[in-house]
C-alpha cells in the first residue's frame, strides 16, 4: 500500500521539520525566524510503501495496523523512520 506523508520544512539550517499523515492546513501560515530573517514554510510530500493492512486514523493522525494485542499505532515520524530503515514491511517509494 502507498501512503503519503506531508512534510513541512524551512529553508534554513537547524529549522524544525514536521511530518503528518494528513495534509497541513493551507489557511495557516507557518514561519521560522533565524538570523534576523523570517522564513516561510515549504511543503512537500513523501511517499512510503506500507503493509496492506494499515489504516489511517485521521482523528489521531496515526497509522494503525495489526489486531488485538498486536495492534500498532505509529505517528508520521515513526512511519518515516520505519520506511527509511526498511523495517516491518515499510519502505521509501521510488
């Protein structure tokens, strides 16, 4: 299954990076001050492959898979880390 992660970054070293499983609001402007300048957020999408049984919990912004006591819930950052490491059936899409 292909999952899209939404990434928010700024064009300055040391700025925060945010990942989400749901798109960021286009109504809100995010800025980051550094070195006497203010940088506006840049948005991009990262696609990852995931096991077929994953489900998106939009209310909690989590990806969920497994059943019963084996249920796993992961944030967008955790999903990205799993994909980057190629663990648990996750991977970065080409």
